[in-house]
C-alpha cells in the first residue's frame, strides 16, 4: 500500500500538470513556447510537472487581469454581455420569416403552374372540339 501512494500521487500530478499546460492560453505561458512545455511535461513526468508548476505558467498575470476587469453584475462573464441568440430555430423570428417568405413563393409558383395547366388543358379541349386536319381519315 505504501508503494502505491507515491505512484498515484505522481500520476495525479502529471495528469493535472499536463491538462493545465494544454488548457493554459499562450499569453500566460512563460519562458518557453507552449508546445515545448507540453513535450517536457509529457516526456518527463516528475521534473516536467514540477517545472511547469514553478516556472511555466504566469499565475500572477492572470490574477492581475481578473482584478482589472470592470465591476458590475456581469463583470468577468463576457457571455452575458454578448447578444443572445435563440436556442432553437423555432424561436428565431428571422428564420420563421424566411420560412414564411419561402412558403409564399412556393404557393405563388404552384398557382402559376396550376393556371398554366388549366390553360393548356383548355387549349387541348378547344383543339379537339374543332375538326382539324388530323381528324380526317387517310386513304
């Protein structure tokens, strides 16, 4: 049991440091490029994880940025400051208006086709009622 505890602690430290390194924004990484830090933490679990915690991330800069944000009911939550989008297309008035315009266009097109079909049928009926050259017997 005592042999397992250090291994589990090392594994936990390594996973935490690796995930922290991957998710840290580029502007908060110090001394080396982020890719180099990821490789160091990945290939040298103990030394790389400790080095990342000590020298890799600019933790003071992150705190300074948080303090300098404006105060108020939405301070620190930019998603509340953005215009909200409807959650579903059925809730979007622009989407519903475009569907209505499309339906109206299709209904107009269908009415034109029906009128054209009636006109052609009427022309065919009128053409059958009058005796024409096609009606004479050949012989």
